[in-house]
């Protein structure tokens, strides 16, 4: 168990309880944050779960950016160096206290 800090597009900040091994996209959706569309349900085909990594806990590492994720992010007008698709980041205890912002909609 751990927590994720999430900022939505309107600037509201939410603390979300996180479970080991669950994709961050699912944790956000399960917390009732409707702003994250996640239309493909994590199948890596839509990029509607685009987030910015605002803070990565010391010593934590994210999984590498795969080619498909990179291609989908390239299609976004809002891509930044800290962009990731939340469906591609399984939560682990080392990520507890990660801070994210939901990217603007394309």
C-alpha cells in the first residue's frame, strides 16, 4: 500500500490510496476521478490517460518508455519530457508519494 498525489486539470489535489501491482491509471479511475478518460482501458491504444510526473520519490524508477507509448505520446499536443501514460506504470511501494498531474485533453 501507498499513496499517490494527483492534481486534476482544475488544480484540485487528491490523495489516492494505491495497491501494489495495479496500474496507476486504474488507481485514478477507481478513486472516482472521471477526468482521466482511459478510453482503451489500458490496452495502450488511446493516450487518454496521459499524465505528467511532477515528483518521483527518491530512489524510485519508472518502467522504461516503450515504443508504442512513445508513439502515442508523440500524437499529443501536450507532450512534455515528464509525460507518461498512466496505464503503463504499475504501482510499487517505491512509488509511494509520487505526484502526478493529469495532462490537458487533446
